């Protein structure tokens, strides 16, 4: 179940809201949210709900053991076992197929009789997200940042809370610890939550979906039928699609959290307006980049052990970041590609770029990011190489079979324009704009309400008429 589907919008959410506000007790509301969250996950995963429940019990037990005085085993050893257990769970379901395939390729080149049968292991939805949340919980308990949760119900709710369960943002336990104990649902927070949810839904349905459909149509063509124009259009559409698809889900998750009294931190901050790759990663998928910073990069030594060690640490972190996104060589290349530019920006190249005009810096970032998305989107090395051959006019330039106009339909053009406009840093623009002087006026509030209602109705109409409604990060 995803947020942009009828079952959620017409049944799950209205019923939950109705039952949630019947009683103000925190225990009742926690139990209700837990039941609905488990149902939400079971709807899409069935029996694999047991994997998440096993993870919850594992981390509940180890969270308590870490702070318990034990003469036989240290807290650090308990933490290590707890983290290894989480990584084993993630590794088994997400990387076993990839490792077997790699072993088969290596052994097939030398020992053809040692080929291993390819297993078919199902990847539970959201396992990357709830596993990283669980690891951060154990580490923060060990570091003394939070106290271990003694209520299994509350820890289970933290891990399984449906707004951020299957696609983030990755929520630190310390962020919601107090709200698990007591929280207040105010009308202003509820109204703000609805506003965020509808805005996220609009970004998903009205911008990401049309652009994603265009990109999928082009990338599904045989590579020999690609043209430079088609490749440029496809990667432009995908660049906007992945941002509006993922940021929309995060915005909807934050909005849903506010409806139920939880505060999730912002996950995107106009990343396509960044002036460097370093700044891009401070704005893109913030919960993931800060997770890797706090739990991998800093423990490795960060930037405290010289430039060479810093570069190595960055490459390690982004190798793992790429691997986290998917078990494939293309994801690893995408991660290393970003890590290499982050390391490069710490050299004289970074100083050189920082002195260039802002528009030049901006174009540099967009070029690197869009190039990276090629690795992220195309799974086979043949497609990736052919894409670059085509975009740089190195391929065969025969008769154009698929004219650009066939894909530049009205919906795509509107979504492209809306995507570019909505990618701007409107927080910064509003601080220097005089047209928002009356931002607290009744007219503005009325206009906002009418806009939200209009967007919601438009989204519902589009969802009822279209079958194309994917979610990119659903598989991570």
C-alpha cells in the first residue's frame, strides 16, 4: 500500500483518523497506530511482516542488554552483536542474490563446475529504512544519547510507524522518543499536516508521474533506437521524477506524522539549487546523508586524519550509500561517482569552483547529478555505455525513428515547467520578495485553503483516470 492509491486515501486513512480521535489516551493511540501500521505493512508484504517483527524483538532485547551491567560481556560487544544481527538481516534479503550472481560470474570464468544455483529471495519492502532506524537506536542507546525503551509496544511503534515505514525519512529514536510517551494533537498541527500531505500528493501525481511515464517510455526502447534528443529528454524527466517522487513521499510522511502528533525532520531542501556536490548532499535525502555521517563517516575518522584519509572515508561512505540503494553494480558506480566528486571538491578543484560565477557552479552540479542519475536509472552496463555514446553523438546517426514530439505531450511539458519552478529554493526567494508582505492576511489563508482543496480534487481525478502510479523508492 502506498499513499497515492485509493485503498489508502478512501479507506485506510479516514478510518484510522476517525478511530484515533475517539479517545485522547496515549496508550490507546499508540496501540491503534501500531495495529494499523502492522496492517499497512502486511497489506503489501503478507508473511514477511514476521521479518520486521523479528527485527523489532531483536532490537528491543539488545537495547535493554546494552545498558545492563554485565561482568561477562561488555556493552560494546553487545552493541556489536546487535548491529551485526541487523546487518545480517539486511544482507540476507537484499544482497544474497547479488553476491551469488557475482560469485557465479567469477567462478564461471575459471571454474565452470562451481556455479551456484541462483536463489530467489524476496526483498521485504522498506527493510533498508527500518534496519537503519534500528541500528541508530542501538548505537544511540550505547552512546547514552537516549535511554533504552522498556515498552515493547512503543519500540514496535517507532520501528513500524506507517508514515515513514516503507520509504523514510529515516527517523532517529531521539526525535520521537518524547512523543511516544506523550503528545498533543492540535488543530493547527493537524491542518498543517493535511496541507503537507496534499502538497506531497500533488508533487507525486501531477509532476512525478507524467515525467516518469515519459522517461520509462524512452528508456524501454531498444538502445539502437535512442537519439541524443530522446536521451536528454529522458534523463531530464527522470532527474525531476526521482526528486518529486521521493520528496513527495517524504512530505506526505511528515504531514501524516503531524496529523498524529509526531514531528519528522525535513528530508529535502531544494537540492537542485546547490552550488556544489557537498551542498547537494546536505540538501538531498537529509536523513540518509546525516545517518551515514554520524554512524559511518565520523567513526571512520571523518576529516580529522588528513586529506588522503578523508578522501578514502568519503569513498567508503558513498560506496556503502550506493550499495544501500540497491544490490547492483550500477548503484555502486553511482555512489563512487558522487564520492569521487566530494573528495575532489576538497582539493584545489573545490577552491577553483567556489570562485566561479554562481550560475556556472549551479550548471556544474546539475551536470554531475544528472550524469549520476544515468547510473542510478539504467541497470545494465550496456545501456549505460550506449546512453553516453548517444548523448555525445558517438553512436550511429541513422534515421530518427522516434521523433521528440511524440513524447513531449502536453502533460509532460506542463510537468516539466512545474517541476523546474517547484525545484527552486522558495524559502530563500520568500525572504527577499515583497509579494509575501501580506502572508498572514485572511486573503492569503483563504487562498491557501482553496489551493489545497483544488489540488486534492485534481489529484483524485488523475488517480481515478490513470493506471501509471509507480513509486521509485518503494523497492529500497
